[in-house]
C-alpha cells in the first residue's frame, strides 16, 4: 500500500487502550474501551539505511468511526518516537532531551480525519535491525504502532 509515495512497512491497527500514559514502548494487546476506533501507523521513508543517514518518520492516527475522538494531554507533548534494538532496550528517543510545557491540552480528531506527525532524525545508529515505535501520548490512552528498519 502506498501513501504519498511511501511504503507502509508496518501498519498496525490499534484500538483505544485503557493502559495509561506510561513511558513504556512495549506494544500491548489492544483492548477497546469505546466504540471509537483509531488506526495508528508508523512509516519511514526507507526500510534500509546506512549508519549516519537521516530517517524520516511519520506517525498517523486515523479516526475510522462516526464519532469525534477526543485526546487529552497533560503537557505540550503530543507524540513520541523511540528506536528499540530489542523489545526491552530503547537506544534512542525523540523526546529524551526535550522539554515540554506543563499544561493541559486537548485535540479532537473528527470522523475520517487523520492526525499526522513528521520528524527527520539522525540518531547515529550502529549496524543492525531496529524497531521504530511511534506513540500518541494522550492521557489514559495508549495509541502506538511500530515499523522495522535495517541499518547497514
């Protein structure tokens, strides 16, 4: 499937979860808590990179229901990306050295609307296989997906 000229290397369907907003990146089994269904996907501009390459990341959340999806946030941060070598070992996080305004916020994703976040990053990864995890950091909901890349 192509979206704006980019291959979807991993397309994970995630329902709203009642797992809370922890800093963990391990993917969890979906447990719907409402009839609002969201599709979360993470894509990269390529699947294979060389050490030192810039990686283009895209995190999308699509509301596939006929009801608005209201996302509540406890800070100015709306999303995060992490790169994992193994499910338990994060080697890079987009938000690690950032500071976010501490204020309540809210975003509403209307029916059939897509919320998109893009980042270009240069995490200086060694050779190996990595999992990119993208996460919407809304309170009381875990909305995330992952994609796999190879660094040569």
